[in-house]
C-alpha cells in the first residue's frame, strides 16, 4: 500500500505531500491539480513497468505500432513545475516482509529526473530506495568515478556492511531508466537488494487508472478480455467473467438494484456476428436494457463494480471524478461499496472529485485521509492539505451530515436519479 507521495517541482506543485489511506478522496476545484496528482501516480506506476523515462513521460508503443502506454499529459516540456529543469517524486509504501514474518516493511523510493536536455531526453539525476532509515541503494553524485561522470551512466553505491568494503560496492546503471527495474537484473547486486527493489516495483505494478467514458463502456468486447480498460473498455466481457460465478452474479445485480432505480435481477451477454458481447440488464418485469441504452450513471456503476469485483483486480485504483454523472443520493452508496471493497479485499482506492458535498458522505475513517487540493488566488503552485487539518471544514461537514438525515426517501431518489440519467443521455 502506498501511504504517501511527495511532489517537488512536478506539474503545478512546487512542493506538496499527499498522505493516503485505504480510501483517499481528493477534492478540489477545476485546475487545482487533481489530475496532476494522478499523473504523479502514473509516473511511479510507469517506473514499475520497466519502461525508460522517455517512455514513462512520453509514450510506449509495442510491435505493430500498438500504443501500450499513454504518457504524462504535456510530455517532458510540461512535467516540471513552471519551466524548471527537473522534478522529484518520493513515494512511501508498505510491502509484505520478504522474510515471511507477516509484518509489513516501509520503503521509501526517491527519484529525481532531469527534463532539460531535449537532445538526450529525460535522465536520472538521482535515485534511491530506503528501508526505514537505511539506504538500500543511493546514486548520490559523489559515487560517479571522475572519468565517467554524467550520462549515459548513473552509479549507485550499495551499503558496505553487505560487502565488507570500505565504501560499499559501486554498480553502474543506465541513466535513462529507473534503477528500480535495472537493479533486480544486475548480477553483481546482492540478492537482498535485488529483492527489495523487486518488492517495491511489484507494489507499484498493480495500479489502475480509471477515467470512464460512456462510448468505451458501450463498445461490445470479446469474451475472455477480462481486464477493464482505463476508459471502461471491455466492460461487457469483464462483467461476463464475473457473472460466471452465481454468487457474484447475484451480488452485482444487488448492487445495481441499490445504486440505480432499475430492478435488475439478471444479466445477459448475447454475442454479435463477430462474437463480441454487450451486457443486457434484465429487470424483474422482463424489461431488457442493453449497455447501448443504459444511462451513463448506470454504466459508471457497472464499470466500478467490474473494476472492484473483477477476476483480475489491482491493488490500487485511481478513479477520476467519481461523482461525474452520478446523482448525489446514489453517490453515498457508491462510496459505501468502495469502502467495503477496500476493507474486505485490501484494495487501495484514490478518487478525485470537485464536489465538497461528497466529503460529508465519507465514513469517519475515510475522512481522515481526505485531502483538499487548492491554489491560492494569483499563484501557480498548488497545495495539498488534509481535511482534518482544516478546522473550519470539519464543522461544515458535521452540519452537512445532519442535513443528510432529512434527505428524501427511496422514491424521490429514484425519480431524481432517473431524471439526471435522462438529462445526460
Ligand atoms: N508544469 C506545470 N507548471 C505549472 N502549472 C502546470 C504545469 N502543468 C500543468 N499545470 C497547471 O495545472 C492545471 C491543471 O491541473 P489539473 O490537475 O489538470 O486540474 P484538475 O484539478 O481540474 O484535474 C492547469 O491550470 C495547468 O496550467
Ligand atoms: Mg482533472
């Protein structure tokens, strides 16, 4: 689990730190930096995939010209804060102890990237991995031998106690790719170090970023495609895979009944001529609604359920604009679903929203990890502050919670939901 990320000179953050819990809500107005935070998480995730820095920030194509990875918005020119030449990201995470004691170890990974040189592309300025207070590796510049300074290599010194040498062992790495994914293959590095780097990379590998789009969710998909795309691609085949299990099929129907005004009792996956399926919701009256004509809100619920209950879930989810297209009275249930899944299956979920109202719907535990992202009038730099550190916000939320007790009943909710659903179609 990632417990903190610090952004220095990254996008619109000069120096900001976000702490995370099992469920982390980031609230902020437009252009405050919510999606820039997502970009920071995408960068650290990109590191784990063995990509070069140019690929992480730019794009990664595989054979056949297929786009495998979409980089950071704005590319190398806009990744550093206000024209700066470099940025640094520090990620704190807990990983299972490799010695099998069942306890978690806290690792901290730091990476500083130079994006000034257009000719050579982005390169590492410094990178280190720490366990507690000791460094597993650190590429402090003084490690560079005088004759081989600078690109294309980076020198990392491993602590000496493992190697019984005066200054520890110096290893050479390319400076165009995170050491994190080079170290595990370095033959001269001790097993304990390789394993720590591997554990860190593995923890960052299982991350998904959802930015759901109705067109993508309405596209038929081939049975067997069980990974939900970032925009909700493969929704139908992922749901089909979930529905193979009768208990899960019932659970999905139950959630849809709760989250939407539809009285869904079952699902159908009818293949078209190409073998692709599109999910159809069957109501108790026999009424059938395919994904083509389902409301955006319903599709979003289905996609979030597919992501969290799917056969191939990730450890970490970043959901963009969770309240988009979803009626406030239903949002409350969606948050419950997420909190429940995060708790039961040990998932970590981060979501952005521009609706402060949503904060009033969070459980006490989740509220502790909610943060506000904001920019002061006339300033470029964004700031992050935990909600619990803003006394005024607490009071407002308590009042909002009281007013929620007077909220309308199920019928009014259903009517209101149907209206917004119709309006958005
Ligand atoms: N390198 C940068 N330096 C300073 N500001 C930046 C940089 N890159 C993007 N921004 C600013 O970040 C803002 C967009 O932030 P974004 O995260 O997309 O907002 P939102 O909170 O709506 O998701 C824009 O105002 C843009 O000018
Ligand atoms: Mg955004």
